[in-house]
C-alpha cells in the first residue's frame, strides 16, 4: 500500500514538471512611453475680475421736479446729445422770468446812476456841489453796476437750472433700465437722483486683484526680461479672458492700470485690463476670470499628469530604464499647467515614462518602449 502511494506521488510530480517545461515564456511587450524634453514653459494664473464699460456715465437728475417725458427705449443705443429725459420746466421757466426782471431793474438803476454821475461831475468841477456829493454819486454808480452783475449771474444760474430739465446723453453708448417713470418726483432722495447709466462698450475694462506675493513674482519676472519695471511694459503682458461659461474670449487684452498701492486691509493690489469688444458680446457687470502669465520657467521638466501616481501625498512615476525594465521613481512636483505637471526633482532630460497601460506595468517588467507624442486635449490650452 505504501509503495502504491509513493507511485501516485511520483506520477503527479512528473506531470507537473512536464507542464512547467511546456509553459512558454512571454516575450517583452511594446508599451507607449513619453520621453522628457526640457522646454521653456509659461506659467499662467487666473483671477476673478469684474467687467466695466470703457465709460459708464451715470445720468443724474441735477434739479428737482416731476419727470414728464422719457425719450428712449431701455437697453437701446443712444448718441451723444440725444434727449433722454424731460423734467417739468415750468418752475424753472418762472425763475428765469423773475431773474430777467431783476436784471432789467438793475440795468435801469445803472442808467439812472450813470446819469446822476454825469450831472454831478461838471458841478463838482465848478465847486457848485461838494466833493462828498460827487463821491456819493460815483459810489452809487459803482454799486448799481455790481448789482447788475449779480442779477446777471442769478439769471445765468436760473437758465442753467432750466437747461437741466432736459437731460441729454453725454456719450455714444447703450442706455440701461430707467430707475424712474413718468410722473415721479426725481432729483431728491429717496427718489432717484441717478436716473440711468449710459455705457460705451466698444472696449471693456476688467478689474481684478493680485495678492502681494503674486504681484511681486510677476513684477520680478517681467523686470528680469527687460530690466524695466512692469508698470512701464504693460503692453507686453498678455492677458486673456475666460467667460462665465468657461469659454476663452477671442480677443487679447492688455494691462492699462496698476494701482499705486497695496490695500493694507486685504493685502491685494488692483489691476485693470482692457479688451476690444467689437461684437458687443461682453456687458458691464459680468464676472470673468483673467488669465495672466506670471512667469516663464526655463528648461522645465514637464510630464503628462496622467503619468503621475499619488499615494498619501507622495508622487511617483513608472520609468523605463536603460535595460528596458520598469522601475518606480519618486518625484517632487511643481506648478501645474493644463494637462501637464512640472517636475522639480526626480527626473531628467531623456527619461522615458510609461504613458499608457499603467495598470499592467509592474516594476521589474521588461518592455519595448515606443516613444509617443502626448496630445493635450485640455479645452483651455495655454
């Protein structure tokens, strides 16, 4: 019985050994790799900004009164000098008439005092009247002239106030929603003082804020490029605009204003960029993201983000070494750009990273690397 058991065990051993001999060795498989080539990489950052028109002019009621007429369609285009509003002119017309009457009276007084002075002068020369009477006549004439000037000034003010009852557009642009309707009393709080706003949107302004550190980094980068301050080279700063729907605006802007100081309460500095708006698509009040180049990283080691593996804050990549074997390399990452990551430490020029089949590749596996160009399919390419 014992001999029979040993025979069975020996037979099984022979069968297993034969199967191992029959097992074929799998040859190395081709695998796509990304080969590192250092390059200069622009680093962009995005900042939330608010949009304004090139000119946003408030339309004010500069005198008080009842709004009688509105001469525009809300949201329409208006031209400079177009009549927009009419405030009841009657009280101001009456004021003008009253001031005209005062001017006439003052003018009559001037004529009278001129006549008195002309009559007194010859008599004073003949000593027929005293010098005191001559001085009084001269003073009355001078006072009447001053009264006439004052009356004319008051008439001018009354006429100016009357002109304010007809409110004209100060610029060409688009007018917004009216804040007062016909019949309302305007020009005094709480009723509307600002009746509307006209905006010129042929060019739009975007105001946004940089932190102090972001500003210093950008300023140093541009200063190193030209040995001049960033404020003197705003035209060289490429600015792009990302709209609220995520689309990239098709016009390039430029920085045209950097505030003189950093706000001590927020630690930020205000910048303004201008963009052409030929189609009138962008409107004041919108929010958008400003895409601004902060710096250029020269000879940067960049790799596709899909090559990176992250575990507990540590990053690694699979590299094909000189023996065409896969090995794991720990890396230190830097700035991220769409589809790519800059590597600060761990990789060098010429290294080949496994681009596809990361799940199948294992350290120590022998492969046939096939260098492949990586196409960045990010929607917002830099």
